[in-house]
């Protein structure tokens, strides 16, 4: 391989890239991080704006000082993830370059930037992306916004049309509509959440509509005309007139400048194909984060960061488990999802699958907090193995973390039943579902119930 300067070079621009750099430096590796200046900060500004507006929605706040909101987001960006800032990474020994580069197969494997040549034993690809421009006549000639641009507006938009259904845009539409913006969300897809069960998607759609969003699913845009305001022409519907237009299709990572073809890595797909070790077609090039694609990529956990980094630094033995990954749609209430859906489970396991569901209205804690909209669903194998879960509740992330641990360690529901929980808390819903599961297992006619009845009958005669 020849002499190398670094154990790993990370092509960044995203939060997973910064996390990988910090983790590698902590382990004593020589790490270089190359990312375009300002790219992560812009991405963070958009994400934090959405989450801040959702928090205002959750507190039923109506008045909003948009300029103050922008300043708050800017300050938050500056202090967010202090351990992952450029200065903090540099203090840990990471060589941080604010440059783009392209890869050369070597040997050794090299990232070539305008100022440097970074020779490395391995490379991790974790760039950020942006929503592609759809082929709508008149769109390219007119001003449109990205999610990141919205935070820079001088005032809250009075009218906004969102093209696309990326998860953060769904949450943004709901929050802005609650705060008084006339929001229309247009998507060519006939469902808001294409990878979820139909009734889950319909429930989230009802939450969005209840907030005041004009939801147009299964709708395409024929043409865009006008300058300020803009006019969107739709088939068989009156035109939409709006002050601002936001593109919100799923982001695609910036792969073209990386020269991946020279390494034998195909770029025909907008996302990178990897094996279970998160390795691309090149044996020393790994990938993590949104570059892997998927509907939930931008709101999913970062467990793939550790796997890609460890395989790049050491022997590629760690395999990713896609099944127990968590994702959180930051609507109000949020939707947390884990594992596979009921539809997928029935297709794979047939009648061996049971779906259990408990509404929040059955919980005392939810009545005390006045948040009774939502439910928790489990997809369970007949042997007691948790296959998946979906929860729509204010504390969805907390409940999901418990279930993810059960799924990750394959403890089964019997193991969960041994963990005792305090009453009147967010995890109370787990007790409800465990009770439903036990009730099903002990129904008359099931072998457990028959065996127990025979045992009791025998013992009463002794």
C-alpha cells in the first residue's frame, strides 16, 4: 500500500462525518476531515429551525418573532454539538480541511484537494446532500427555497408551497400552519409516509391536516409562472398562488465531484450501495449517514457511524443490523419507528405475526398531561420476538429507546416483562402492550392455559 499520512480520511459535510472524526481521534487514529465551508452549518440551521418550530407547536404557542427565531437558531448552531466543532476536533488531533476533493485509487488511496494530497489507509464517505430540482417547466428560472434557506428569511412566510414529502418538510408544514402560515404541501406520491403501514400514514396525514396544512397528495405540477407571487398550475385543479416555494424532495448526496468511478464505485444510483460492513465496491472505501439513502435517512439514528469507522480502522468484521434502527419524525406528536412494519412482517412471516396496539387515551399519564392523541403499535412474532414498533406520542423517543435495546439484544418480550416501570410515566404504555400480549398468550384453548388448568385441577384433588 505504501506510506500513508492518515489512518482514515473522512469526506464530510454532515453530522455523521463529524461524529466519525471525533470517534476516530478518541481512539488514537490519525484522522483528516475534508468538508466544504459552511455546509454543515446550513444543514444544521434548517434542521434546528424545524425542531424549534415543532417545540413552539407543542407548547401551543401562536405569536412568533421570526427575526428572534432566526437569531436563536444561529446561536444554537454556534453552540450545538460542542465536541464536534472544528476547533474541538482540531484540539483532539483531527486535521480539518475546509475543502472539497476527489479520490485517486493510488496506491495509496488519496483524497486530492486544491491545497493538499491526503494519503490514507481508508476513506469514509459521509457528505451532505440537497433536494434535486424536479423537471417542472418554469421552476429553474424562478426563486425557490431549500429547507436551509427558510431560516434566513426576514419574516415568517404568509404563504408557502412545499414540493415534496421529506420527513423534515412534513414536520415544518405542520408547525408553520399551526403558527399561522398558509401552507400547501404537494407530492406526486399518494401517501405521505410511503414506507409505513397505510393506517400509520393516514394518521400522520390527519395530524398535518388538523394543523391547517392543505395536503395535495397524488398531485403533479404542470408549470410555474409569475415572479412574486408565484403561480403553480395543477392538473384539473385551480392554480396555487404563493409567496414562497420550498423544494423538499429527498436530498441526494454530492457524489459527482469525488471521482468514484476511478475507484470502481458506481454512481449511477443517487445513493451509495454498500455491503453489511458498510463497504463500497472499493475494499477500503466505506460510507455512513444520509449517503446510504432511504426515506428515513435524515431522521435516523447514527449507529452506522461506529460500524463504518471501526471497519475502516481495524478489520472489517462489524456488520450493520438494519432491523433495529430507530427513526423519529419530528411532527407533533412525533412518530417513532423501529424495525419492520406490520405489512412487511405479514409478508415475511405470515400468520406467525401478531400486531398489538394501545391508544394513549388508555393511559393515566397522558390524561394528566392532556396529550391523548396517538398510540403505540408492536409487531410481534409468535415466539415472543419483537419485530418492529411504531409509536405516536410526545415521549416517543424515550419509549423507542427501551424497545430498541430489547430488539438489539434479542431479549424478547419475556425479557421486557422483567423490567419494572414506574406508574404514570411515558413507559406506562409498555405495560399496556405487555398485558395485551400476555392476555393473548393465555387465552382459553391455548396450550399454556390448557396446561395450567390441568395442573390446577390435578392439584385441587390432592
